[in-house]
C-alpha cells in the first residue's frame, strides 16, 4: 500500500468535478447536545441539560454531502415528507449545490429524523421518527424516471439503503436495468433484510455483521470471512464485494476467487456514525472518476479512518484526506 500512499494527492485530484447519482433513504440527523449533573427523581434516567441543537444531513443525504465535500457533483433521488424537516433538508441541499430535482415530496410519510441526545460526547438515547412502509408504485416510477434522466451525465450510481421503504425490489430491478443500459456502475450500501434484491449490482459494501447475515455464516475466522465473501458474490452475481471490518480494515473480493486485505488507517475511534456513508460515497466518486476498484477501496478506507475520529455525522473533506496522507507517508517512511 506504500505506492497508494505516495499517490494519495494524485488520486484525490482525479475526483474533482465528476458526478454521482445517489438514490436512497434521505434522513436528518438531529443532535441535542448537553451535560448530565443529576438523575431524574421520576425514573432512574439521567437529566440532560441542553446546551445546543444541531441538524445534519443523514442517510443518502449524508452520502451526497460526502461526495460534494470530496469535490464531486451530485444528483439525489429520494423521498421527503411535506413537513418542516423536509423543507429544511431540501433548502440545505440546494444551498450546497446538491441536485434536488429527483426528490419526491410525499404527503403520506414524514421526513425521517433520527434524534440523538449527546451528553459529554456520549450518546444517551436515540429517538427515530419514520415510516418504513415501501413506496407506492407511482413514486417508484417517478424516481426511476428521474434516475434515467440523470444517468447520461453520472459516472456511478449509489444506492444508500437504510430500509426506510425507498429501495424496493421493483425499484432496485429497474435501477440495475437502467444502469446496464447506460453502462454505469452501481454501488450499494446494503441492509441485512434486503440482500436478495441487490442481484446484478457492481459492488456491495456490507460491514462484517451484514456480510455474515447475508452469507448465512458465522464469521469467526479469516477462512469464514473468505467463504462468506465468495458466497455473497455467487448468490448476487456482483462483480465486487467490499466487507468493511472496523479496526481490521477492509477485504476486497473481485470475482469468485480473488481477494485482498486493506489495513485500517484510523487513529482513534470516537463514533462510527456515518462511516458506511463515507465508504460508499468515496468509493462511488472514485469509480465515477475512472479509478480502479482497488484505488477506490483504498481511498474509502482512508476516508473512513478519518470520520470515525469525529463525533456525530460529519462529511469527509479533501483537505482532511490530504492531511491524513501526509501522516501515513510519515508513518511508512
């Protein structure tokens, strides 16, 4: 990997200006920050004194934000509720120059919001506001129509699936067919209960837990990891598979036999929230830029190592990546 470290700036420069289409579950990550000094007399729970509140782009919106922060361009397809949070997200995406023409406004479901209460840099509780029923056929058709209108100008499609109802079997099949028609790779950040619908995609990026469930194996050894990876590729017919393994890095599977390990580059882990978004966004922008799967996986691994050192959902940036490459070059010399 020394050669990749030396080529870090060169690889990053190639990302600039390339466009990615992101389809998936748009969410807002709301953070309520504060401190705890006492326990409630009403129940054995801490009382959090609120000091500030923050709204951040989450889910597929965070994927789009990451791509933008790495110098890419983005179009987004998804669903927002006809509510205050939905209006906030649409406005925020527009301000950031993220394309919103593919976003459907629904009166039948709220904008998905995950509210995290953080005290002394520790999450106390999370409250989710969401509806996870599958999209109706009419909304699927609108999203697929929007997707096709963008594919001619996008170098990769990202499916950011949080199992909130947007990524249905019908939509996934239609998207894979469209991507083949336009010769565009499809990268998927999967959910366990949806594995069977990702047949024919270019690359899947499950974590270790998701890969074990998708393969129907207990991954308790390197041999089991390799068998799980090959089993998933056989079942889904995908060209590549990247299993993210936390502080053990990643394992990239290409075809039915080849695999390689990429060591972790995290300095200190504070919060893994959004790490999967960072991986899929960095990888997809690399593919849209004409980089190889190996180069994209390496960049994604470095990016994930940066964001887990932050608290909350935070997009990766080109400057953070450059600084990390400097650190890695010093460590390897």
